[in-house]
C-alpha cells in the first residue's frame, strides 16, 4: 500500500473518531476538522487533543490555539541557532542568570566524566577531588539533573544528613559508591535516552539546590514536587515583550519532575491569565480517549482550581520580562519559573516549546507574527 492511501485511511479514521465523539452536527465537525488541518496545519492528534472539531466551540478554539507546525516555524526563525546554547546548556544558562542578577536555584557544580567543575571555574579531579567537593556541601537535599536534559527525565536527588550520611535514591551510600553510581549514570543515560528524552550528546549532571514550592502551591496539590509556571514570551523587533501564553504544571502524583508531556506523567495543566495570575481553566489528559478534559478540583486535595491565583504573579511577570531581554537575540522562549516562599526563581529557558494552551494575543497579532495564515 502506497503512502497516499495510508494517509487517506488515517484521515478518515481520525474524522470518524471526532464525529462519533460529538454525536451531533457531523457536517460542522467535518468542516472544523478540515479547517484546522488544512488551513492552520494542526495534526489529527492536536485536533482531537484540543477539541478543535467541536461543532459548537471548535471554530473559536481554532482561532486561539496554534499548531506545533506553525510554532516550530515561528521559534526557529525567532531564535538564532548560534544563541541556543545559552539556554540549552543549563550550566551556561545558570552562569548567565547570575551575571544578569536573575534569581535561580543555587548551583554548586557540574559532574562531567568524573570531574566536578564549579561555576567559578574551580575544578575537582578524580575521586579525591570529588570527595573534597562533597565535603564542602552542607547538610540538606540536592537535585541532580542532566545538563541538557528535557521532560524532567534523568532527575535524581541526594540528601546529606547532619551526621554526614548520604542517601541516594532511597538508600544510604558511601562517597565511593555515590561517585561510582554517578559515573555509571553518566555512561548509561545517553544510551537509554533513545534520542527523544535526553540529548544523545550527554553533557554532565548539575548539582543544584532542591527548592520548595510556595506553601499555597503545596496546599493546592498536596505534593512536594516542584510545580512550575511556563511563561512563553516573544520580543518584537522593537524590543517590546509579548506574553504569548502562560500555564502552570500541577502534580498529580509525587516525584521530582513536573513535566506535563501530554498528560503521560499524570500531571495537570492550568492555563494562567497573564495579567492576574489566576487559573482560567485546568486540564487533565484522558489517556484512553486522547484528549484534554476540564478539571474543577484537585483529585487529592479537592481544592478549587478555578479560584487559585499564582503567588507573586506580578514579580513572576517581571522576571519573565527581564529574562526575555537578557537572553536576546533569542526572541521566543518558554521560561520555566518556580514560585517559592520568597518569590519566583527561574529554572530554565526552552527554545523548543509546545503550544498546549490557547494564546493570549489577538488573532491579528498571531497573523502578524506568522503563527497563523
């Protein structure tokens, strides 16, 4: 069977799924489906995910959502390849944040091929150097994350107890054991990434302070997992800053990473009003059906999600704006920002982002920026 018949069969199946889903106005469902697919370049998966074929609201949703295809074209043009390293390399990103006086979790060094390098350039060679580095760390919990990872994969933590004991992944380990485990992790992570989770050119593990959510966020979900806000900004040619969209990732279970990853993690997604910081709508993923479903209350705490306002929202907006100007010539970046008890802290910038919520700029600007035809 050639590709064309395969594509036609796939298309017909996708359309039938949507007609069966809504059980009314099949002609309008089909019209919406083809408008989204042909005009705005949404994939069949995106049309189902966002409900774009809905006979009642689909046409309005198509106006506010942006397809991944159009987003890819947009940020590839807006973000020069030569500047991407400044956000893709988390060690470099942290160094630049410090230079620009932008709040970021305290970073102690990077473990790369058995060698620790600190932000000030100090180097600790082999196991003896590693031992000296570890002895400098105070009791507490530290996060270890791949320097160029994504989707929260490859994260682990190490706790140093007051007595000096090390707890790594739930078990007490010696310094020598910990060093060997990091060497093993460094050697096996690239092979296990399969090219779509952590970059194949693996470049070390960052030792970073593990920070905690603002108490109101912890109260909302009941989980310690750090739950961050994603603010996607665009800096125009006149250096005016637009917030394209904002959302918050909410924990559905305990862990180290709040990555949404289209709901596969069990986490939820709350669209945030960029002006007020208030949740507009919260979504969970129906993995069986393959589309978003609205959620009014958190399943664990039963807290009202619609009434929640992100703490320190205006400070968070200011931080996103400062980041946007500090990392020029990158112009279209998704900033992941944690909200702590003391205020917002930036974790990373993403030059490659998925527009999983409606945009907050007008259809005219979407067309002006060529996010829509």
